[in-house]
C-alpha cells in the first residue's frame, strides 16, 4: 500500500502571519481612519481590493500579511521625478 506524502514544507512566516493594525499602518503608510475608510463601501475612499480583516476575538482583528503584501505589490508605483537643469 503506497501513500502519497502531500504534506508540503511549512509556508514562510510572511505568508502565514497575521498582523495587527499598528503594524499595518507602519507597513502601508496609511492612518487608522484611512484604513477603515478603504474597507467601508459607503466611503469615497473605499477600495474593494483592500485586504479584508480577520476576526481574532470579540473586539480584535488582524490582517493576513501575505494578502497585505499582495495588495501593496498591486498598487501603481510612483515614477521618480526627473529634474533637468536648463
């Protein structure tokens, strides 16, 4: 009887870690209120692609770090401003 071993190596920490709001604000550079505006469909700042929070307890939430990193990677990148001297 052969059994296939389909257990893969553990995922890297960046893919399985849950981050809290304080770390999220540092990582993406947005304030707490702007983050919650991005999640609120009634807000003019609503972003349907923004990562959804994970409920951790009665009054606590976190975000999947891999989803946050994917969201950051999907954002348009700013182009450096070139200064020309005349």
